[in-house]
């Protein structure tokens, strides 16, 4: 096993970056799903709730 795969801080950093990217990438999908249950006035009144 190489040194890079055994380094705990590097592994934690890589996972933190990947989790952050995943949250950013999935936010629009979650927003569309949440807004699909609202009326048109509700979407324009409070789109992020």
C-alpha cells in the first residue's frame, strides 16, 4: 500500500472535499423535489423553504 493511502489527514481531506461537492451537486435536485409539492405562489414566495 502506498504512503498516500495510509495518510489519515489526506484521506479525511479528500472525503471532506468529495462530501462538499456532493452537497453542492445535489442541492438543486433537492430544491426541485421540495418545490414540486408547492403551489406556484408558494414557490415564488419562499423558494428555499
